[in-house]
């Protein structure tokens, strides 16, 4: 199991320069989890794509349903106090620290492309490229 942030989920479901990497990540480890926050963040990404007419509203519904199915029973509440502490110590946003907190609680890596998270949480955060290369 790994924790993935919303950027990874977005790359997996929406066409981007990182989509191929996200697919490779999924082939390596398909057991993805995320804090409940992923839903709001992903809705925001999808709404941007719809507003820019990159995808249709119907596509957005279908993509969200697929992502929801992928993360079914693998979404978690996080500890507010721990998230705030992590944010204070790292300077990262509370949103980002929700993903870190969950990875710590589950004792699994957080796969992300966020450079600030990768820099501040080297023991728990790993890039897609590095995770794919492992083993």
C-alpha cells in the first residue's frame, strides 16, 4: 500500500506529461490510499478541466466515479493536531500535511511530485520516479 496525493491521482486519470509515470506506478502498486481531502482537491481539478473545456461534465462525473472506486475503503480521516504540528514544523500546507500524516499513520510511503514535500519529508515522501525504480 502507498499513499498518493491528489496530483498523482490527477495524473493517473487526466492526460498529462506524467500520465505514463502514474500508470507505471499503478502497475507496480495498485493499492492506493489517501486522506478524505483528496475528494475536494480532485473535484477542484476536475472543475478546472470542465471550465476550460478540456473534458466534458459527463467525463468529469465518470472520472470521479473511477477514482472513487479505486480508493473505495482506502480513504482515511487524519489527526488534526498532528497535521497542524507537521505544517508548523515543515512550512508545508495543512493540505499537504494531511497526506504526510496518513502515510506516517499507515507506515507506508507517500508518493508525490511536490518538491517541497519531498524536501521536507525525505523519510516518508518519495517521487513517482524513485518509487518505480525501487526493487
